């Protein structure tokens, strides 16, 4: 239950506080995507899908836009992370970095594809590099803090 409360708290921070400090051309890093990846790396499939569904539904409910893609994307990310987590050795920091970049790129691509299905416009934004970079930094902060605990 503490995990769900933590996810809800991070979502409120992400909506209320982070857009003012970490936003770049209306792109705010999705800290909850990083949280879903880390949670999935440490837990089983069923718990990861439950948490990803919870986070996605909350994000869709609290989103000012009428795009309800977050639930689908979070479930996809949790599933992809779970499928790939046993195939790599995560003790190497470079492998963790490439894994995260791959998952975040899949997140961007899936979001663009779902937007294409809704609007007919397929575009991967040029400032997605910033989104990947900030999520990458947040991932390493959490992972390094967890390793040295």
C-alpha cells in the first residue's frame, strides 16, 4: 500500500511542481515511468502490472489533455521491462543505461504511434532527447542511491 501512496505523491509532484522547474518546451520528464521500470526490475509481473495500471489510470484521470494513453503505455513498459530484465546483467552501469534508453525510446515511439492512430500525424518530437536525458539522470540517481544503501 505504501508503494501506491508513494506513486500518487510523485504524480502530484510531477503535475504541480516539476513543470515549473524541469519543463522544456512543454515536455516534463515522466518520473513515474522511471518508477515503473525500477519497480518492475525488482518485483514480479503481477505486482508490476497492477502498479503500472494504477499509475496509468491516475495519470489519465489527472491529465489536462483528452489523450488517455498513459495506462496503455505504462502497462507496455512494465511488460517489456519484465520480459527483458532476466536477459541482461544489471550490475554493469552501462548496460543499465542502454536498457533505460531503449525503454524510454519505446515509450516515446509508442506515444507517437498512439497519437498517430488518434490524429493521423506521426511525429517523434525533436526535443525528445531532453526527455530521455532527464529520465536517464533520474534513473541513475535512484539506482545509485539504492545500490549504496
